[in-house]
C-alpha cells in the first residue's frame, strides 16, 4: 500500500514523476500508482515493453470526461490494438499518447494547442477539434497530401503533426524501426517531403526495405 496514491494526483498540472525512486533511479517495474491508473481506464489488458518502456494495450483505452490535463508524468503509450478515447478532458498537447492506434483515436472536446505527439498511425478514425478523418487511415501519405489543400485551422494543425517533424520520426525509429520505415516509405521521394528527409536518420539495416516500399509507392501500389 505504500505506493498507493489518490487519483487526483494525476489531475493536477504539476505532476510528480512516479517512474523514479527518491534517488532518481527508474523503477524496473511500473509503480502501483501507474498500474492502478491504467487498470482504471484500460478495457482489456496492458503490458509494458521492456525495451521502450511504452505501454501497449490489447483492447481499448478510455479516459473520457475525467478532467485530465495530462498523462501521468513519464507514462508513454505505444501500441493500442483497439480504440483510444480521451474525449472531454483538458489536454493541451498529446504528450504520452500512443504511437499506433489500430482503430479509433478520439481526443475531441479538448483544448489541444499542437499535435506534435499525435499518433503516427490510426487505422479507422482520427477525431479532434477541427480534425475529423472518419473511416480513413491517419498516416504520412494522406496527411502530406491533405496539407497541400486543407484550409484554415485544419491546415495549421495538420502541419504540426509528427509526419512533418524530422525529430519525431527519429524518435519513432528508435523503438519502432520496422513500423516507421513502412510509414515513411510511401512519402520518402515526395518533393514536399525533401526538407524533412534531409534531417531524418533512417534506422540501420532498413535501406532495402525502404527502397522497396518507396518503389511500390511510385507505381501507385501504396
């Protein structure tokens, strides 16, 4: 019971980092406050990737209408096999939010100011204020194409996504090299992607796979 904390700790803007002990050393296992918090909102099961320390969910995650302003400090989601729903909170950014969501990603009714930590892949539906991609993948190719033609706030928000940020790609490659190459391949040779391409550090050993994917993209297969 020594690690048990009130959930209100996760509703404050100045979060304590429960991922480390008093000496600043990272806990090998996820401390109880985090486990309790995840168990409250995960509909299914979750695991912590031993390499990336990211939380992978087999099932759904739903923290809607909880008055949350941020994810618990230091907590980072990786892959969600179902839906990820955080509707009706007070999130201003997407720090800690998942990298890959197989089904729906819904963060509508939040005062989000930027999307730099948005998922790299959403399978079915990305919904947020001014962004509603219903029934279509949210991925690098679609977003790069839409950023040319979208107007007003939609265009501005699309341009802040991780697809147009080399640092975000480099972070993704650190733990998800295969998935990252599969996402970046279809846009690798796009002229509009050239400024980003110059700063992207591809994961070693994936050059042939990138050439194959980008080649298929040129043929219109992707």
